[in-house]
């Protein structure tokens, strides 16, 4: 069994279920842009990657309209959407146990960093987290691999088998591979089994209980 000392968590789809808040923020942004096309499938694809990439790739927006859509999204999200969110059952207890067992716990997310910090504080997770790395408002350097690299460099964490990245999408797993650290794919978030298995994660956890077994051994 693995012996992890430094544990990096994704946020959306791994620690919390943000579906309602992100969905409402997306609907608001599209209404403001007078764009049709919202669907549950589109929503699924909005959770994980940077917002700029989503509006550009999924709606074919140019740079100006992409920036406007992101601004509208963040207007709703910053006021209401980030609180339309809930931790997965057992996550709070897991973070507390990891913290008191002496593990170093981090969050790496493509979400805007100030919003990620507010979510951590809202749910009381901040007391268990050693550091958090989120995205810049511009969307630059927001690939998951880049974000993991920034956090590891800032905290002077060398790549090794005792470091692990945990996430629910292929972005998390690819980011871990880019930084030469192990990965755990969680099956309760927004990634599909086909996509996750296609990235060859080092471990799979179908539930928070299974994740705890891997991390607390």
C-alpha cells in the first residue's frame, strides 16, 4: 500500500460538488451574452478546465467575447454560485484525519484562487490545508500541470512516490504525470470511467471511503 506524506487535492468534483453553482453561473453568463446552447452535457464539460478554454472551445467565442463571458460567469459565481456547493459526504472528516495524522495537505484547482480560498473558508476546510494554488484571473498558467508545478516549487516539494495528486478528471491525472508524481482518480466526481482509465492513474477510488483507505494506510 502507498505511504503518502504530501497530498494534493483537486477541488471541484473531488472535495465538493459544485454542479448547482457552476450551472447557475453558466446560465447567467449565457443569458448576458445572448447565447443559447446550455445543456447538462455542456455543464459536465465546464467542470475541471479553465473557464476561458470552455467558452472558447464549447461556444466558439473569440477572445473579446470569451473575456466578457468569463466576467459574467464570475459576477454570479462570486455573489452566489460559490456557496451553491456542498462537500462530498465524508470529505470533511477525511481532511481532519489527514491533518491530525501529520500529512501535508494541499489544494490545486483551476478555479480562480480567491474563490477557492473562500470555499475553503466557508466549509472550514482551510484549517486542514497547508497551502492552496488556484488560477489567475487572466487564465494564464492555468493548466493543471502548471498549477501543480507552482505549488510544489513554492513549498519546495520534490517529485517522489510519497507525493500524490487526487482528482476526478483527466486534467488532474495528466497534470500529475507532467510533474512525475503518482495520481489517484476518484470515480464519484465528473470524469467518465473511460476517460479516467485512459489516463492510467496509479490508483482508483470509487468513493470517499476507498480514498481514505489509500491515504490513511
